């Protein structure tokens, strides 16, 4: 089993990796930290599941490299690219934001989840609110992953 984890925040990434090791011991995990890196890996390798942050930089951040412009909805750009290239990889979105500004208003997570399901029904499996203080996010992740792999 091979998963793609798209996350640019190191502490959040480490916590997700630890949770994945408990949920799916021995799973092979490939990482990406930006929109472009995620799209490249998805187009050039095969994955059983992708975990995707919503807020991502355009390019990987490295020594002397700021990572391009931050994209509040970078994860949505990844989902759109997956649709454009007809990549059939189930996606779980994990975000640490409770709402997102859009057109002068706030989009809450329930609205965002419904919008993502409507726009990407083939691949979107769920949205999880990440908060490192609580374990509810890892419990939700376990539930969605186990449901996904029971169906296969």
C-alpha cells in the first residue's frame, strides 16, 4: 500500500505520519510539500490514497527558496489537476483551519466539505479538522481510511 502525504507544516506532517503508522503499520508513504510537488508525484507514480492539506505553497520551500506564493486553496488546485488528468486516487483533506475567507465571507468546514464532494465526487473521501491538542482528528482519519480499504 502506498500513500501520498501533501503537507508543508513540519509538526503537523510528523503527527500525521505517526498516526498513519498506527493505522496502517508498514505503509509506504511518499511526501510532497507544495502544489507542484504533489501534482508531479501524482502524475508520475501510483498511490492507493492521498492525504492533502488545503493551504500549500506553489513550490517546495528550501534553502533560500520561499516556496512561491502561498495558496490558501492550494489543495483545491491539486484536486482540480487530479480531475484534469483523470487521476483516480482517493483523497482525504486534512486542514488546521476552521474556516477560509472567500469573496469577503468565511467558508466553514461543513460548506467546504460539501463543495469538495460536489466538485470532486470520484476522489474526495472526506475533510478532517486537524488540531494537535485533541485526538479527534486521528480518530476521524482512522475511520475514513478503514472505510476506504474495506471497500476494496
